[in-house]
């Protein structure tokens, strides 16, 4: 028999017969593990109607019901609300206002990331003084979403899904948010932190950013990414945006127009502050920048890079305020005269990852490529051979490679692990290479530690290969005794292609890998180094071998560059020592290999000068950046490379 409560009405088989004075909402949740239906804890969810069309809400069930109730015009939120429903939520009616009163609508955190809750606006919606944490709000069917009056958008997305609606952010703070508009997007009098503003391919779309400060970015090349429509920036300040502040890429259907009004301040862009990339734009629809106001810059980089300027990109500016240079590829670089910093001399960004020792250089590389890392790979700084095969594994785990001594965890490495908020550590090599005292020290930091090792370097190489996901179809083979420079040269490519680096024994060849090669049905083998390094006898036993070997380590490096980096454009060129005079100096090339792979860029190993083939190949490239990795011997070659791209 069902229980009766005079204040609630009667519950029969999941149906509520409500009293005349109350509206009761029941929600059902399906437990994944038990597959049974349970009734929401708070059964009594009656609204407190302040007046017709205005309700106060205090919990999830009330909020969801009020959002979807066509008759309710205003929702007055009276405390923080956690959204735990598994269903998406709709905002319906003839216009709706949500008064947050400084409270938050939020979702559950899962491993420090929210389970995003999708709310779709099917009516014009105004959000006033509300905090959104882990929420995705999408406007559709031509409706407008206005978020105003001290509202906050944290780890959330605000977007329009069609070409008729608009989004307004006014007097708003964001943190780790994505803001995307199609028809109309206005950001006014707001503070945008670690977030991205973008357009969504609508030729008639308009973006206006007014009296707003933008700092950092969430992902991508820039905090403002444009691929269509018109964008106006009026009195905008952009601070520490990463590589670029504004990134605009054309498309042949719509083109892009950007207009600077008032003052645009850009502080701390690592590369060209504004990039106009031709993309697939046409002559009829180029990427255009109109500088009607003033641009102030802090830093030593160019303010604008315009690809194929005059044809696929165009810049309209006051020559008394901005200077222009053109490179041999018809790209124009603009330098503002209103700057704090040195006027750039090179058309590429120059970067240095140089520490006082190898440990510091490794941490600088890590700091450059990772804000955080769940996993880290650790190798002995003076026993590289076991770590030659580690780069593809590190790339798969998105892990930097850090260094340690054999019996003690290096202090620089320890600090970097703490900064990265690492949870798991892979140690490469046996106890004689990295002792258990290092393992115990890592465990005392509450880290999970896994050692990858074999009886010798060849077995260790095999054990690393077995950790790679998916069945590889290719392998890279280097000499296990003398192939250190060849291994670091091929490492970024191997990591990018999920390709194991196989150590070949001068006496037994790749015997250790015979079964692995058979089990994975390897189709292609890249033999790295000359016949002196890996004999034809060994190479000819491999599946479909192709040799990449020059007269020395530098020419082999150049042949790898020629084979795998065929595009004229390069994101970066990492210049590291070749270890010819001091083999231990190759460690910098090893630690930067994962970062190079992430950026799909080569590691160029050099002595005091560039090899002729290296210089010839690199002079034909268009790098965005050139990075010196470590010092003590590569300075002259690095400077020679930089001079190739001087104005």
C-alpha cells in the first residue's frame, strides 16, 4: 500500500497527484551499476512564486523545471545549485531572465575536471550576476544569450549554434572558458582570463571586443582566433597570450576583416603578436587588418605577420606609426614604433632553453612544453644509452623527459615534478643506472613509480617498445653502441609516428627484436646511420629497409630533415649539440625530443657550425621559431641559422 501525506498528495506508481496549492517535481535517476530507478532525494520541490511568472529556486529539480516552464519569466536563484542530472537541460519560454544573486550553478568535478552540463537556450535568455562552473550554454534557433552584471564563467563554454542568435558578455569575468559566436558576439567591459574567443565560419558574423582585458589563453595559438566575418577591437589589452594575441586564418567563402579602434595594447606575445594567415582564402576574400587606432606593444617581436601580403592578406596602417619589412616568401612583418622593447631584427622568433647545466636545461624544456603532466619519464643524465628509445613512450604519455643522478634525485628535477603536479613516473634503466634510493625518494613524494628495464640496453629497448600503444607498422633502427646521435635525430619523428627505436647490436643485429617484428607485422624499417653504424648484413634482414645515413652524424641528421620535414613551413627548429667532442652533451637533444615531436619540428644537432647540407635545407624553410637548446658549443651554429632569416 502506498503512503499518503496530506502536504504532498498521493504517490501512485511514480505519479504525483499534487494538491491545489503546490507543484511537486519528481526526478528519476538510473544507477549505472544496479540498473534500477530511484526517486530523487528531495521529493517536495514546490516553487515559491513571488508573483506571476517569477519564482525562487533553491535546488536542481526546481531550477530544471523552472528553466523549461514556458510560463516562468524570471528565475531568482537563492543558493548555489549543483547539477547532477544525466539529461541535457533546455531553457524555454518567451524570454527568460536568470537572477543569480552571486550564487553558482555548477557540476561535479571528476579528476579536477567538470562533467560538463549542456544547457540549450530556445528563447532569449539574460543571465544576471550568476557564476557558471562547468556549464555549456548554447543559443539556438536565432535566440540571444546575454550574460551581465558581475557574472562569472569558469571552465565553461558559451556558444551560438546558428547564424541568427547573438551572445553578449558585459561586465563579466571568465576563467578557463570558451566563447564562440556566429552572427553576433559582443564582449564588453570584461576580464577574460585563460580563455579563448573565436568565430565559427559565418561571413556576416560580427565580433566586438570593447574596453576589455584579456590575459592568457585556454588552448591553440592565441586567445582570439578568427576565421570569418568582421571583428572590431576597441580599447583592448592582451597580456601574456602565449605565442600570439590574435590569430586570423582566411577561408575562400568569407574572408576575415579586423579593425583596431582606440588603443590595442599587447604585452608578452612570444611570437608575432597578430598573425594573418592566408589559409585557403581567395583574392576576393582576403584576410584584412585595418589599424584605425593605435597599437602599443611590450616585447621584442613583430606586431603583425601577414602571409602573402597584398594578395591573400592586406594591412591598412599609418606609415608614421608602423614600419614594414618583407621576406623572400612575400610575407610582410610590421613593427609598431610605440613599443617597450627592442625592434626585432629577425623575421623568426628566437628562443633559448639554456640552463647552467643539463638538469636545468631539461627543466626549461619541460617548462616550455608543459603546464602540467600526469606522467614524467626520468633517465640518468650520464647514462643515455638506456634512454635512447624512450622518446616515443614519453610522447605517447605526453610526458617530459627529466634527468637524475644515479643515486639521488636531482633537486631541479624534483622541483619540476612538483610544479607539473605529476602522479606517475617512468624510470628508464636498471638499478645500476637509477638506484632504488631514487625510486624511494619519488615514492615518498606520493608518486607511482614504474621501472622499465631489461638485462641490457637491447632488452630495455624492447621493453620500451612493448609499452607503446597500437601495433606499430614501422621501426627506426640505430647502432646500440655508437648510435646516440642518430637516435636523438630520429627521435622526434619516431615519437610522432608511434615508431619504436630499435637498438641493433654490432654482433647480433636486431635478434632481440625478431619476435617483436614478426608479431607486429612490421612493414617498414628506417636504418639510421651509415653502413659503418648499421651494416648491410643487419639491414637486409629487416622488413623493407631504407637507409638514412650520411658521412657523419650531422649529414645523417640533415637526411632525416630532408626525408620527414618536407613542408616549407616549420613550427620550430631546435638546435642542440651533436656530442662530437663530449658525448654527454647529446643529453640536451634527448630531453628536447618530446617537445620537438609535439611541435612537429626537427632537432638539428650541430658542432661549432652548421653542416653544409643542414644549412642548405634549412635556408629553404619558413620557421616560426628557432630555439637554442643548451649552451657550451652550439652558439655559433645557432647564430648562423638566425642570420639566415635576418631582415
